[in-house]
């Protein structure tokens, strides 16, 4: 079995290149797949590896970053490894909003159980800070879709709210909301709260019968989506537009494996479709010959 380990930590970092070298060494030793983002404001990672290595890898990561614990971490088991390769990225911010976070907003994190009560409060505004296609396949009851395709546009959206409004935000793993909360607090918003650990933490802790979540949660790996208990969901990824598609959408005449789906069929040029068909033919050939290929799920 494979561990899928998501984590982040806001901490001012220096000597970023040296940190990257240390991380790349650990990635090679343990054959880690996934991505770790490092920036002057902290780290954000989603990685996968054999379940037997979890304690040693966590110990090594904490040693590299000189921390005793992460701001948030989530762990799930999976039969296949959901990433293609291991890599380390250096960015100006772990989440781009145009402002680096120096300190986390205190007393703003709600546990999954507290979040349920918060969502049912009619005086609150529940904001889904993810992208629109993520909102489309699943979200919380009564949540608002701000229709933001770039997280940098987030600041403009909230100008419509009174600064005394009771606002609750959520995202996949919690890190986007950390940045959003910090930004809103700096602008004078007084009642800003977030779901601790994001949707992933909620789906791992709250039973389906008690849940206010509807649908699947999109994840940025080969699982595509997860639902309660972090079980792999029912969505696939369209190779044409790279957005999730349902089983029903795959029955459409506009769906072609490796080429298009109902969402992008009319947007793709004939040249693009031709190129995608050539790529898919190579995948079919590799499958037939039992060779490795992009998007292949490696099982353990």
C-alpha cells in the first residue's frame, strides 16, 4: 500500500536552494512521488510513498525545515501511487495572492464537527475558495461559488462583503484558506473562520450520515476525486481540457478517450484533436505491450 501525505507549514525560510537539495536527496532515497513547494513563507507538499516509510520521512522533513510539527497534515492509504514523479518547486509564495503570510490567524480554525454547526447557521456566508470546476463536482451545503479561476482575484471578490460579516471559508487541504484569512484580517474583516485541514480532513473525520458535503472532492493527482473516508471517487480526467468528467459525460458522443469531452469538444481545434489522438494511440500501444506510459497507475 501507498501513503498519500499532504502537509504545509508557514515559516520564514532562508537558503531555499540548499533546502531544495536536501529535499531532492530524500525524494531519491525513498522513491517519493509528488510535489513539494518551498518559498520564503513556508512549504506545501502532497507526496506518496510506501506506507512503511511514513515515520522516517516525516522525521526527515521536520529536520530539514527545523520544525516540531506541521500547521496541518493529512494521511490516507491508497492501492496505487497517484503521482508520476517526485519534484521540488521554488515559488515566491506557496499560494499566490500577492502577499506573503508572516503569522497564521489565531482562533479561526474550526474542527469538522464545529464546521457542521457553522454551515447550518443562516447568518454565515460559506465561501468555496477553490476553482469553479472543483465547485462543480462537489461542495458543502449552502456554500457560495465566487467563480474565481485565479486565486489572485480573491481579494476583489470580498469587497462586496461587510467587514462585520460572519465568513467561513474552505478549500481542499486548508492552505488556500490560510492565505485568504490572513489577507481578510489585514483588511479589517473581523469574523473570518476556516475549516481546519480543509475538505480532506472533513471527509476523513465525518461519517457520511452526518455529512453536509455533497458530491466528490477534486484532488490534484491520479485519484482525480475522493469522497467520504477518502475513497477514490467516480471522476476521470479529460485529456483534452484536463478537467474532471463524470461517468455520464463519458457516454456523450462528444467524449473521445484521450481527446475530448462535452466541455471541450467545441473548443479544441482539429489540429489539437489530431495531436491528442496520436498521443492516445501511443498509450494504447504501451498498454498492449505492457510498457510504462504517462498516467499509468502503479499498484503495490
